[in-house]
C-alpha cells in the first residue's frame, strides 16, 4: 500500500478500495464518502479511548467505538491553537501566515483554494453544518447551515443558502441542531454521487452550557486535580507568568461558572462577560430557563452559603468547570452516536471515512489553566480518530507526528485528486496501514500570533520532534507586559508535564542546536515574516 500512495500520484477512489481488498467493480460503484466531525476546544483528555483519568469518570462510548473500529492518533497536533486559524488551516492546507488567518476575526484570504472547491469539481456533493467562524462565505459547498459567529448553546441562529444571508433563530440545543442539519444534508443528497460533509460543533467552547437533560450529570463525581494544577511556572519564560487564563484568577463565577445569584442588579457597561451571560439566559425558552434554574439555583445557593476562600474556592471552581465541560461532551458523544446510527441505517458505514477531531486541544486545569493558545501539549495536541474499515484495521493506534495541515491533502487523495503543490500538509493515508513510512515527517512547526488579545498569551513559534520541543516567545509588550525574547526547551520523555525548562542546560546543548537549526529552516522554507 505504501507504494500506491506516493506523492504526486492521482489515485481514484476505485483503486483505493480495490487495493484494500474490495473488488474493482464494487469500488467503481461506491466512491468514498467523507465525514469530518470537528468540535471546538475538545481536549484529548476527555475522550475515554485516550485513557486519561478524567475521561475514566466521564466515558465517551460513541467516540470510543470509532476508535475501536478505526485508528486512534496519539500525536496529532495543530499549527496554531486558535479556532479561526485552525478552520482556515483545515480548508486550505496552509499555515496561518500563508492563508491570512493568523488571529481571530478578520484575516482569511478567501482567494485561496479551499479543498471543498476541488472536491466539488470532482463531482462530490459538499456540505458544512455548525460552526464556520471565518469572515467569508462558505466556499465550495453545495449545502451549508452555519452558526452566527461562535454560535449560542441555546436557540442559536443559523444561516443557509435559503435564508438570503440572514441568520435565523432555531429552537433547540446547538449540538443536536447541528446533527439535525447534518442528517438533513445526507437525506437530501443524490445517493448516486459521493459526498463530503463537515460537521462542526460549537461545543464544548466556553462558557460550557450543558443540555437541559444533563444539567445534574456528574454532580456527585469528584474529578482528580492535574499534577500541575498548582504549577508556579518556576523555570518558565515570563509568558507563562503573565497569561490571563488561570482558573483561580481569570475564570468568572457568573459567566463561566453560572453563579447567577452573584449578578449585580446594574451591570457595568464594560462588563461584557456579565452582559453575555444575561443574553445567554434571555435567549432560553421558558421551559429551558425553568429547567436551568431548577438545576443551578440550589447548587449556587449552597456554594454562596459556604463562603469558600483560597484553595477551597479554586478547587470548587475547577470541579464546576469540569462538570459543565464534560456535560457538554456527553451531548457531543450522544450526537456522534445519532449520526453513526443514521449512517448504519442507510448502509453507509463501510464506504464512508469518518474523522473525529477538534480545532485544538484545551486545558483541563493543567498548570492551573483553562483555554488553549500555548504550544504546551494540552493545547497543541488534539484528539484525532479515523474510521474506515476498507483501509484501517480496527483498534489501530498511530504515533506518527500528524498535523491539521494534513486533512485537506488526505481528503483530496481519498477522492482521487492529486494534492496541489501549494498545500503544505501530507495525506495521512500512508499511515492507515498501521506503520509509519521511513520518509514521514520528523518535526512539526507551530506559530501563535494573537497578542494582545483575550487571555494575553504572548506570541511564539516553535518546533517539536518525537521527544523534544523548542519554543521561542517574542515581541513587544502591551500594558504591563514587557518586551519578550525568551526560549524554552522540554524533554517530553522525562518531563511530559513540561515543568522543567532545559534551555541553557549544557547537557542539552546538542539537542538545542539541532532543534534551533530545524526551527530556522522552517522559518526560511515557509517564508515566515515574524518571529
């Protein structure tokens, strides 16, 4: 199989299937379908197939099924741990500085070719539902039903081809509604043509509002604190000290943790988080609001009466955060199960490549943090599961370095389209056999640009191989932050939690030199214009 998938060779879907045991006739009748399911901020720590202590207490059986029937990637990463840049990377197969989407908000260069356009040209029916979050129209899609901006958990607004550019409110919960529209696309498609469907869930993005039926789920569960929960960042650059993403200091009781009883009667005009919380409640139906208050009001009143301080308060915040986050994950798992059930009913499971991933990782209290952005493992690394029985042996595990740049080339190759020369990623198909080709990548490049901005994570780029990671923080400061030019080096084998910065340690001089040389090469080869 490795010889078949050499770069530059156009491989038709028929040959893809025939090479994996199906007959040529069967393959010609059934070109491959593709479903890309992507959540927002879903951590690998909270998918039980990855075996993390948190997920053992909050299992995800439907996602685990995809892993059991497909391939679990343990070293999947992003090139920029931020929502909109990640989506631009998916569509273009390009790094942020190449596709223009370095930060949230404006940026995407819509003149770049989206892989969906190339699939359309090859006769694929294309659809995207849920979160789009790029300031351009969905391009290369026959069908779209996308959320306004980040989307709201309750009764969100969607735009479609039929809505004439308007976002129209729909009653229900965003995760379920997104699945509804995914199934709508599948039901309305031409069954004689292959399809590619992107199912992009808003959940579990901040502020983690669960579905009404799960408002009390895990209430009696005590989730374990991460080893680094009380990290003091002792060996790290200033960037780790000046971030604003600490559960202790930066996670709000009202907006993030839903303690509505603490809401002031008069909201200050600049208190956008409290105003956002008000809007979240106001958009609920009476029945939704009644269920919400019935669940949270007694819990909140108990919390207020305890008058927690210090360590007890921050650990309470952690538990409330984890429970709400994991309640959102429960609905995601349910809805993935509903989509799988539809595919089974329609006889589509054997001929459809199903991919599950997130737009980046997320902190579950590691280093005392929530959110993402840093090149540290919890946000840099993302979950990735691929199921396709025609090419992937059930229960496979892959430890090759893969990146979200690789999705577009993979989907094009599956459709029999040669990867365009401008795309930076590699098709993942050579990994489906369960072994890693000798010429597979040895390094990954990462670059985060969004500073000054919410959470105040400093700009940085870096390189990672299978064991070591080199990070360079740079740039002028903002407000109380000073200019920064600082490096960090980690031995991920001996220090998987990344608490011991080895940069400047003579024992690691050779490793540092090698990684710096590779980082410089990335910057040159990719024409990176700031670092």
